C-alpha cells in the first residue's frame, strides 16, 4: 500500500520560501508511471492544483504559481519536494502531496496534508 | 476557459439520487476526475476518466459527460455520502479543480 507523508515547517514568514517534502513508502518513485503532485487548500476553501514532477525530473506547474514554484525529486530518498518563494498570507493553506496515475489526473493516493501558515 | 463551475450545495434525502454537475470548456476534450472530501480528511478519488469508478468505490457512484458538463451521480444516497465533492480536469495549458459542491444528506 502506497503511503505519502508531508513534512516541513508549519510557520513561514512573509517573503520567505515555503519548503515541504513528501516521503513515499510502499512504492518507488523511480519505477516510473506516476506523477508526483502537490495540491493545496486554503482554509475553508476549495482545492488548488500546484503541479507535478515525474521521476525523470520533468515538471508541469499551475500557470498562476509557475513563477514561484519549484518541484524537485530525490529518487535516492524516495522523496519529492515543493518550494514556493516570496510567500504571503495568501499562501496559508493545507498542502497535500499525492500520486497521479494520469499526469494531472487520477490522484489515487494522498498524504494527510500539512498546514502551513504564513505569518510574521 | 479554465474554470470548472460547480453548484455550491446540493441536498438530498437518504435513499434518493444526488446529481452533482461540473461545467467548463476544458471538459469538451479532456477527461475529468471526481473527488470526495470529508471534514478534516484528504480528498479521495471517486471517479476518473469521466466515468470509471476507482477501486473500492461503491457501485452507487457513477460518472458521465455530455458536451462541456460532467456529472457525478450518487444513487441510493447514504448519510455517509455527506461530503464535499470536487471535479478536476485540465490540459497542457492549465489544470483546475471545480469550486466544490457540498452534498448534504437531510
């Protein structure tokens, strides 16, 4: 059974860079065939797709966040990561990592989510 | 356009059929997923490729698409189906979730 777990600081100061890591167990990122994704949910609001990375390193980002987002992969640790730069209070959200079987679709496995608050 | 429009809320009584719709131009040529999210939990995939049920999802859940609208149908609704439901679709230019529909089982 594939499991994903987000980790990282729960509090980030405005203008700094938000950094989160997703650790995958029960399956190998380097096996290919899946797209390792980040999604966020502002408090009390809907879901927002952030982007994905393939094991080869190819990425696809939400155009509205593209200038600030970097998703990377470390196959040796079976982890992938999210960096979001120049954060503001509007980036306060629960951040989920997930595994997609169809590029941006078929998000069949999700982490439990981690709340990141942007505040000084 | 890259907007997926969902009604904010739908209410049904137990045993009835709930239909939750999602509309957007991107649906005309691209598949959609449906996700169920209960309070305090991560979303769960219910339907993929417009109409395929994800493993473990009851047969009461079905999906269909006509033109630019995709519909999640829940037959014989149970109280446990009360949740937020989101559609997801996109293409090479953008990927979007619908705004979500809160299903209330009265």
